C-alpha cells in the first residue's frame, strides 16, 4: 500500500493521459488552436470549453442568463418539484 495518496509517477502518468485524451478530441475537430501548440494547458481544462463563463453552450445553466424558469433548475430540483406537485395533488384529492 502507498504511504502517500499516490506516487508522483502515477500522478504524472494520469496527467499525461488526460492531456492525450484532450488533444485527440481537438485533432478530431481539425482545429489549429493554441491548445495544440501548448498541450499542457489541457491538463485541467476541457478541449471544447471555450472559457467564457456566460457561453450558452459551455457554461453552467444555473449561472447563464439565457436560461429562464425550469430550464435553470438541476435534474434533482426538477424531480423534487414534480414529487411535491404529486404529493400536493394527493392531499387535496383525498
């Protein structure tokens, strides 16, 4: 068993594998991008993320001003609202 959480070599291997995966994604898109020329930027950054926090495609819908109403809720919140609505119908019908 390892005394540390992970040996340094394992962490570096995982980082290299993550970079290779993101580079493969970029190359399938045939993009001449700064990330291909500086591949270590992809260590903790997804290849198709544009980096703009308000982008409609890349950002979190909860923090994106283009989403309104129920679109802004997470799947867990939607399920909770639906369950609450069903429970309320049962109480008022009964």
